[in-house]
C-alpha cells in the first residue's frame, strides 16, 4: 500500500464558505490512513499528501493559528 494511493473521494471543506467562495480545498483519505489535499478550482494542479501523524499536526497548527 502506497501512502499516495487515494482511498476515497475528495470532499470540499466545510470551511470553504460555499457559494462563490474563491478559497476552496478538497480533502480525501489515503489508503494508508493519511489525507490528500487539493485546490478545488485547480484539481489538476497537484495534490499534497499527509501521513496520519502529519495530518494531525497540520490540523492542530491550523486550529492554533500557526499556519
């Protein structure tokens, strides 16, 4: 199993604002338990991959206002 194998569909973030919001991300789980993130406006522009522990640290940093 590769940490970059997408294991589910991409879902738009509930914090993207909906409607005509221009800052949207989509998140999908990976087969190894991590997460993949992409820009919903540029789905072919690349994907960032996070292992499970990295995802927890990333979310904690966002919630703490560090990022």
